[in-house]
């Protein structure tokens, strides 16, 4: 009998394992034969859309509310039979005074909203001439990479001017440039030595990070960039290692987004690696010839 009890208490060495299956949530999205999107759609902010579409009405709303409140208090004071002179001992007079203060505050707030409006930001046409200057001693592969950088920036960002200076040499000046009065209407050339002595270049070289001048007209250092069109709206100064800088001029105030700045940083690192090899090769060639 004890043996039978022991048999029942024996636990198998390899008990069967229970499989737990988890249900995965899936979102189905597909295109119907007519090309329409079928699947989850983003929610629309109806209030925000209405406010942006009726900006003038929303800014004037406090004036309307304050004016109606003021008229309502005066009308209530007239028909209630209370003396027109405010009496501090009357609760009705104290409530009317408080309401009048709130109504006047609403009217003043509406006037402030109407007087302060955000300045509209628009794209401007660069006031200059187009130029295309490339340093003549560069290999074809480097020129191709420089042109790729220019095309990629001008196609997807608000970039309208690009200047690349490396090892004291203006490697590239492309896009729009200011007009040189002393040169018969030709594009103004970049004085690399003068630029590298300025505060803009030294600040970027010292920090080693990108500098974004979102509204160029507000910066006194604009005078250090005379080769850019006079109405250039924004500028990005991208260091190229410790030997150069890329100057990207845009046609819109705050036109370069965060992703644009990151993209320009990556392009700067790529150009730095390419130009560093070229400069080292050119210096070795000069030493061998000497």
C-alpha cells in the first residue's frame, strides 16, 4: 500500500511544458484600389484649426466680451433702482465695481492682442547675381562631391548661397552672391584671409560646433559676410574640422529646421574628411617638387 502511495507521489523528470501564446496587436493599413488610405488617421485639432483660421476674431473677442459686460452692468444698475453713486456699504455696488474692473481689463487685453501681431515670415528673392567658383586644383571626384553638397542643400532646404573655405583657400562659392561695384557687376569674391580674422570665424573655430544665425539682420557680424546677398535672411556657420568653414545662406528667417541643421552637420563632416585628404596630398606633392 505504501508503494502505491509513493507511485502516485512520483513527479516526472520532464513534465510537459505549457505554451503560452501572446496575442500581438496589429494595426492594419492598406490602400484600396482607388488609392485611398485605409487605416488609423491622425486626429485633427478642431479648436486649434478654428483659432488659426479666425485669428482676427479671436484677438478681438476680449473686447466684445468686455464691452458686453460693461453694458450689462450699466443696464442692470439702471433698471435695479440703485443710486448711481457707488455706495461702499452696498454689496451690489461692490459687485458692480468688481465687474466693471474685469470688463475694462478684458477690453484692454483685447487691445493689446490686436496691437501685437507676429511678423509674417516670407521667402525673399536674393538680391544678387548667381556665381559658380570652384578652386581649380581640385580632383574631379572632390568637385563632384562639392556640387552634390550644393544640390542637396539647395533642393531640400532654404539654402541659396554656399561658401566653403578650407586651409585658408576659398574652395567653393556657388549660388547667389552680392554684386561687386568695383568689378563691373561681377559677383563679389570671398576674401578668405579677412574672413578668417573676423569674430564669426574665430567663434565657430573656438567652439567647434555649428552656429545658426536665424535672423541675420539682428547680428552685427553680418558685415563680415559682404559676399552674401544683402538681403540674406539666415546663415549657418558649419565648421569643417579645425581647418575650414562652410557658410550656408538662406532666403527665409528661421528657415533652417532642426533636421536641416543636422543634415548640414553631416555634410560638413563628409566635406572635412574629403578635403583633408586632398590638402595632405597637395602638400606632399609640393614638397616633392621643391
